[in-house]
C-alpha cells in the first residue's frame, strides 16, 4: 500500500482490466514512476505525477468505452440479424439480389425490356 489511495486504486484497476499484457506493462511502469514521485515537495514533480495519473486513467476509460461500444454494436447486430428468427422469402430474395438490384431495375423498367427478355430467352435456346 502506498500513501496515495489513487495509486492503489489504479493498480487494482490495471490488474482487473481486460487490457493486453504489453499495455498493462506500460501502464504499470507509469504507475511505478508516479509512486516514486509520491510524497515529494517539488511542485514540478507533483505536476508530473498528476499528468501520469491522468494518462493512466484516460487509457483505462478509453478501453472501457471501447469494450462497451463493441458490446452495444454486437447486441444490436444480434437483434437485427437473429438467426432464430424466421426470414421471409422476400427478405431472402432481396439479400440474394442485392448486388444485382441496379442492373435488374434497368432491365425491368427500360423501354427496351421486351427486347432484353427476348435476347435472354434466345440465349437459352
């Protein structure tokens, strides 16, 4: 235990976070540096300690926000594309024809639609 409760709380937060090992090591090094500064009377070193602590907090908060955003996105996708929910035939057809929607629209609504259909039929004969 150190004299500063913030440092102890950050040490626990780093240990419990889901960060990768390299990031945890970097944050732990920053925290050790802040602990070495702890208790000094020099105003510049106290300012550096506050900046280091602020950087560690920011990193932990950014990681937490990123995890929450990914989880929220995954839950939205699970709701939108539920595999257990039956999909109507028209929905499957739309998904199947998605890359071909503009060419099909041109074929269907073209003034030459009749000519295009006869060309397609003659190709299969």
